[in-house]
């Protein structure tokens, strides 16, 4: 089990929970959230996130990551994912 505040991931069930409620996330958002949750409190570089969800060689200037982060923020709350300007993102406790 991976936890950060009221957000958790149960590896056995492959399920995210927020305040005890199960979240149904699209695949890309789930991959992003898992990576952010595993690095909770630490910044994660954009390139690392892009490599995780799209594989090697993806264009790091693309806005597709931003679109998935936006969608994820709508689901878990915009204040939970902090933008680290010029670097990437960080999951913060609410």
C-alpha cells in the first residue's frame, strides 16, 4: 500500500482511493498518479513522467502531459498536484 495523506494506492487490487472512496482513473492518469504517489512530496521531472506514460523518445515540449495532469487534478483536486515551474510536478498533502 502506498499512501500520502488521504490518497492511497492498493497494489494488490490495483486501485486508488481518495478519502476511502475508490477512484476510477483512465490509464494515463493512473500511471501519472502512481508515479507521483511513489515520489510523494518530491518533485518529479516532466521528462520522467513522459517516459513513464509514453515510453522513451517522446517530445518533452508536447502539452499532452499537461492535459493529463489537468484531468487528474479535476479528479483528485487541483491543490494536490503542485507545478514546479521549469521542472515538473509534485504531489502535496491537502
